[in-house]
């Protein structure tokens, strides 16, 4: 059962109690796809398929307006935890996706968004970004905003972690996304499970990184079918009238639910706001180096195959 928090201005972030709202998944479930055995030292080139130049769907959900966020001081968004800044008008939504990039599911989410000519914010896990950089590049190529979601999805409220370890989780995640994209991500972050340690909220203020909570959590990681996700999101929006929607491109049922969910949003009179950042996020060199050093390097051998493998029986 989630506990609603009171209004917490960012200036008082250091003194606020650690928030205990359980929202995003507490642990990343296993899926059939596994990390590749070897990750190249440099990310592969962008996908051959470019983003669509124009909307081919005359009845698409589309994008009603585009906003640019000034992340100076680390503003927080999403009434689940941050009530100071409300930039959405009635019937407006922001689509957000966590925990990717992931084979099959993330490409399906991209396609559903493309089919409705709309945009979202993606918060990838650093490890996943290094495993599947080509998928994250596709997200960027299709015009979506990309933030970060820490290196390994660790709960930063854990008492087992020091503040230095929490900072490393955050910064290494940022560096991993930068490595995968080949450019800096937006200065946007969503904390795993929406757990915001006061010290890290203050640190985001120092780093000028905006923190994203949500208004309508899909709880898609708990859903056993796409219909449940659609009903949960639409039910919450119909009560709230607007909001930041939290979903996961990591989840199979979310990818399956998205085409119908977007149609329901359109039919319900909801409009999508595309969110961008005014500036790119500067990563820290120490963590850039750690990400590269930690990659599993392929075996490099310049010898021709004939000198390595010889047929001795046929």
C-alpha cells in the first residue's frame, strides 16, 4: 500500500524524510533475453531505419505541445512526491518509460508511439544501455527524450549504501547512457522504485538534474495482461484529469497494451506533451572511464581463419 507524501519544496530536500512510496518494480525480473557474451569497446552505429519525417496517421494522438525544462537546481516533477511545479493543463499527459532498453519490448513501444505520432521520455538502466546500445540509439533516432535510471536499478534508500555508493549508481548510469548514445542524455533522472534519499535529492540540485516521479503509475510490472495496464492508467487519469504516466518499456505486457492505451487516450480527449531539456547533461570523466573499463571486451585476433582452424576430417 503506497503512502502519499506532503508537499516538499526542493530547498528543504536535505531535511525531508526518506520517501517510501513503492512504485516502480523493486527488482528487475528475469526475461528470456540475456546480456550478450561480449560488448564492443565502442557502441555500434545507429540503426539504418530513420525516424519518420512526418505523421502518416491523420487520426493520430500526436503531440499537443512541446515544453523545455530548465533543470537548474534539480526541480522535481510528479505529484506522487513533488507538488511545487505543475506544468500540465487539464487533459494533458506525459508518457514515460523506465528500465529499458530491452529486445523486442522497447522496439514494440517505439513502433506504437510512431504509429500514433507521439513522443515520450525514456529512463534507461545503465547496464541495459551497455547491453543494447543499438536499441537505445533507435529510441533517440525516433525523437524521444532520454534521461537515466541509475546503473543497476539499486534502491538508493537502502541503508547498506553510503552516499558515495549512491552517487556512483547515479553517475555511472548517466555515463552508460552517454556511452550507448554517443552523446550526453537529458539532465533527467527517475530514481528506482521512486525512492528519493534526501541527500541524493540535494545532490541532484547540485548537479542540476531534474527528478521525475509520476502522477499515474501503471503498475505494469504487476499486471498479468495488457487490459489490466490500460484499465489502471485510464482509471487514474479519469480521476486526476491529467498527469505524468509511469510505464516500463522493459515489460512485455506494456508493449502489448500500448497501441490500445494510446487509442484510449485519444478517444478520451487526452493530449500528449513532449518534454525536452534546455541543456544536455555533462557526465563525470571518472564514471565514463569506469563504464568503458567494465565492458566485456571481445577477443581480438588478426590471424586469418585458415591459420586458426584447420579441417582434419570431412
